[in-house]
């Protein structure tokens, strides 16, 4: 079921607060290329996506150890261009698989248990979710080029999608 709604944000120049940080407690000995997603698991480990390297990592902050989860590809338990990673019930995770235009569900054992494309009626392509709401529904953006004929606008259409 789809529940369309529109979100518009206005930001004022200079309105971003300054955040100060203390010294890091642990430094990871790895050069990431483009981190696109972070998700802390219940036990304190962290899932990290690197879109350019096409990797999903498991980081153990207490030791700085880094381990690759899964592998790159287009198969049922693979991903390409991983972006966002979000929490789901039961310490499972949702991985946005941009390269394959689909979503991967990662179980608590850190294995991909299923994948599916997010298809929105009247949109001729799979849509990559931008996040999830408190009820577990996916939030996706309708491409501006598809929804708005004519001049570009400063707003986008967002839909909420409940996967059944």
C-alpha cells in the first residue's frame, strides 16, 4: 500500500550547529573511499557500507577489527554499490543495494536472507528507499524527472511503502 506525502525543508545559511568532538577512542586502520551507511548492532558492532569499494563491513569498535560481510555481485546473496543500512526488528538490517536496484535483508547472523525490488505503481523502474519510518515502512523518492514535467522544482515527492 502506498501513502504519498510531500516533504519540504527550508534551511537558513549559518543555521547548522557546530559540533565539537574529543579524541577518538579507537582508530580503524582502513582507508574508506565513500561511506554511505552506518548501523550499530545491539552488541555494539557497526555495519559500514562503502559504495565505491562495493563492500559491506563489520567493524568491532573495541578492537578496530574490520571484516567484509557478503560479496559483490548480482546473485541472490550479493550486492553492488551498497548505500544505506537500517535497523529492523530482531537485530536484522536492511541494506540498500543501489547497483542491483533492490533491497537486501540481512539477518542477525549477518547473512543476506532475501532480496527484493521496491516497485512503486506508475513508476517504470525500481526505486531505492531513502530510509524507513517507525513502523518499518520504506520511504522512497519519486524521481523529479518522472513526476514533474516542465521546469525543475525545489520539492520532491516521497512515498511510504509497506512491504507485505
